[in-house]
């Protein structure tokens, strides 16, 4: 039977402002079901008959029932939050990745706690410390610092980590990445096949594998063709790419091909090429990474290497929830997705 004060509060409007908090057992009694059934209806984790669900939700709506998330979290020792830490939220690539991850996490009844590091290792460490304090269920991480000790500390206390786009140093973490090395080599070979010989490369940060792998693929293609590599690091930022492009052009104003290792740096490189009057693709054939929405709107349209972001995000969330629901040790999984070279006129083809 419901507490007397509770029944009075529901029947007398003058007591509404002081209404005691409704418990899950009260909802169950009002709906004529068990507390476990109420929990299943609210979580949506187990199929419940439409009639039973309707009775429970009618009580929830009539009495404005709010589940005690805090109590549940204290019992379980963690929240229904999934942490996501990305290295540059201004980059359309990561913005799309966040959107895809959030969709899949929400479908599982959890929520995303998003943090942006702006390629700052100190911020990453601080945010991962917050994740541990909040007792998130797990973390999806695109690392600015793959060797951050906080990664290991999270794993030590049972919070699983899936690295996405970039791997981390701790071998216990799962990862979902792309075939960056092979893709960079294919793109460089395409430029070589179109008769370009003085092909330059603007790379990202060499301490993360997206930076080092793309540089390695470019160098392999150049050396295999008997050509001299010419590379500069742009730090995955527009400003860094501007400096890198200026240095490359000063060293060799006869550059006839260019591969740029992400979309933010492509903007910086294009600004410098425009300032020196270099024409695309007549003088410089260009291929970028990430294929942002504006790539097809350029004149000429930008050739780009595209990631299967929806598939990578879904795989990362699947891996994370497999770990969240697992007991004991497991073998980490490392998934690698192929990249698509989308040929457009900026590279002198099409």
C-alpha cells in the first residue's frame, strides 16, 4: 500500500508543492506490476508487452515520476554516461564522428559526456581525470597524447577505452582506425601516375599514428618511384599548414603535386597556394584527406581520401558496450577500416 502522506499529496492540490518523491515500488504498485518490470520498461533493455508498457508509462506520466539515477549509479559504481574525448571539435571530421557516436550511444539508453582537447596533452589528461571521477561506463578516445598515463589509470579501475582514429600506447585498449599508410601511398601513386614528380606532403603530428602512417605511405610511394620526398609538418591545424606550405614553396616553387594529411590543413595549404598564384590542377595537383562537405564545392572540386565514419563510429560503440557488459579479462580488438580515394579534378584527373 502506498504511504498515506503520498496518497494525500496526490489527492489534495494544496500539498502538490511538497509532494514526496515517488519510488519505483510505488510506480509498480500503481501499475500492477513488479519493480523489475518498471525498470525494464524505463530502460527499454528487455522487450515488454505493449499493454504492460502502456500501464507503466501512464503512471509515470500522471505522477511525473523521475527515476533515481543517482541511487542506481551508486549501486552499480558507475553512471550511464559514455565519455568521448576528441582532439579537435572544430574539425568537421571529428564533429561528424561525435554525431555518429552520440546516435549509437543514445540508442543503447546511455548519454555522451563530450570533451575537446584541441590537440593539447594537458587538457586530455585533465579530462580523463574527470571521466574517472564521474565513473563513466567507458570512454571513446581520439588521443592527443597516446601515451597519457591517465589512459592506463582508467583501465586499471575497470573503465574500458576504445581508441578511435588514433591508437593509444596501452595494449589493453581496443581501437578502431583507418588504413592511413596504404591510402597515402595510393594517393601519392595517383599523382605520380599523372606525371607529377615534385610532389610535396604536409603531414600532421608525427607522434600520433595518423600523422606518422600517412607520412610513411607518402614516402614509400616517392622512394619506390625514385623521387625525392619533400615533407613538412602542419600539426593538423590550418595555421600550421600555412607555415608548412610557405616553407615548402620557398624551398621549391616548382612543386607540381601536393598531398595534405587532413582537411583543416588543406585549407591552410590552399590559402598559401592562392597567395602565390599557383593554379589547380595545372600547376599543382592536390589531394586532401577527410573529404569535408566543401570539397565538392571547390573549383576545381577537391580530390580527397574519405573515411567510412558511420561504420567506424558504430564499430567503436559496439566494442565499448561489449567491454562494459563483460566480466574479467579480454583480448583487445583492433579494427582497421579501408579508406576511399575519391578522384576529382584538383588532382588532374576527371
